[in-house]
């Protein structure tokens, strides 16, 4: 790891983010196949934990394929966590978009 990356970890995260986005996009279909239909009835916190557990094997395989042997294990772990987070954000965003809003009963003015 370079000295600047050790001094400024946000700089390293910014450099890894495009790769993490791409890995998250590639792994999303595999994670969608691994989840059950119970996701709709879960709270957001439960869904995040469930998705994190289901996404780990798919993202681990993708990171192992994409990462060079020259990348340190610490960077590989950071990249894997960032990619898992991208999968979670994408899937929860899709879930929120597809959810039907609750109907609000309108009252008549008096």
C-alpha cells in the first residue's frame, strides 16, 4: 500500500469505487437468484443482513476473478465489502421502487 493511501484512506476508497460498482452490478443477478421471496416482508435492517449473507459468496467469487495477485489481502477485503454494499444498495433501491405505496384515505373537507 502506498504512503498516500495509508495517510488518506478516502483516496484509496475513491480509487476502488469504480471497480466495486462494476463488481456489484455483475454480481446482482446471481444474488437475486439466491434470495427467496420473503424479502418483501422483511424490514430494511433484516433485508440488509439477509442480502449481505446471500451476496458474500457471489461477490467473493467475482473479486477472486477480478483481483490481481499483486493486490494485498487487505485491499481485496476492502474491495469485497464495497462490492457487497453496492449489491445491497442496488437491490434495496429496486425493492423500494417496485413497492406499492400505501393508499391514504382522503377525507372530504367539511
